[in-house]
């Protein structure tokens, strides 16, 4: 994962990963996220503290590429989601649109 710091309190996140489906086909997932918070909240997140998600903005967008016909339809849809930063990782809810 790469992160671009535009300002002290804003992070742009880029992620590229492969997901294996139940039929052993693969889905390449292109993800782009934006997390914004005031400087004190950003410092607490970096320190690994538990921070109420209402104190920051964390949204995600996804595009997909499939290597099989069984998943080809997802290439014409977008995924959007929101995320929560935990001390040991990120949890996100993603929804397909389109």
C-alpha cells in the first residue's frame, strides 16, 4: 500500500491486490482511499489509539479486473465504501454500485 501525504491531516491511500474466488478465478482490485482528520486526531490514529470514526473521514473507491467470464460482469461496476482505522488494521464496508 502507498500513502501520499498532501497535508499534515490528509492521507491518500492506493492499494492493488488480488482476490481468489471460490471457483479459483481471480479478481484484481484497484483501491483508492481518502482519510482526513484534524492534526490531533491524525496523531492519535498514528499512535495506535482507538478513535471514534465520527472524528475523521475515511472513504474508499474500487475498480475491478477479472480473469474469468464468471466474474467479468463486475468489471463494469464500481465499489464504494467507508472504513474505520483500528490500532492493528482497517475494517471497511464495501458496496457495489451500477
